[in-house]
């Protein structure tokens, strides 16, 4: 299961739309490692002048890796987190998450090229 959904939130979803605040809180609580990676990158981005901030440190274990993969693989979760923080997310391999300033379209486009993905490969990441 991707998320641990409180019964009240599930009931609201069954009755209609769920607001971003409730959904983002569910993501934060359900995927604490993934949330900490993204929120840390947002802090790094806000404190620096770069177009993006990225994480190149592998997760400490498979459970943490799974959290990051679930967050980054879900269009709904990614979009909600992007709206919450006002950033764009990028992802390579099994752990290289990145947050981009909204205006950093060239940097995001470069990060998501086949060339960039290929250059980010290493033998240690073949099985991640």
C-alpha cells in the first residue's frame, strides 16, 4: 500500500474531492523518509541561489527506498507535493530526487534527458 489513509480522509474521498492540505498531510505521515528528502531539498533550494537542489545519497534501507519510489512514481502525489512547495520535481535512478524552481525549465529539461539519466548510472545502482 502506498499510503496509510486515515478513515476520515478515506470517507471524504468516497464522498467527493479531497483538498491538497489533507492529501499532503497523508503523504507526509505515510512516507516520512520521502517527505524528509523532498522537504530537505526544498530548504536547500530556498537557502541557495541554484536552479535546483538534488539528493545523491542512497536511502538507508529498502523501506526508505520504497517510500521515495512510491512518492516519485505517483502522478497525484508528485503534483500535490509540487503545488504544496511551489517547485517541480525530478527523479533519476532509485534515489536521485531533485526539486527545481518553477522558472528553471532549462535545468529541469536537462535533468530529464536520456543523456543525463545515462550519465547518472553506476554499477552500484543496477539493482536498486
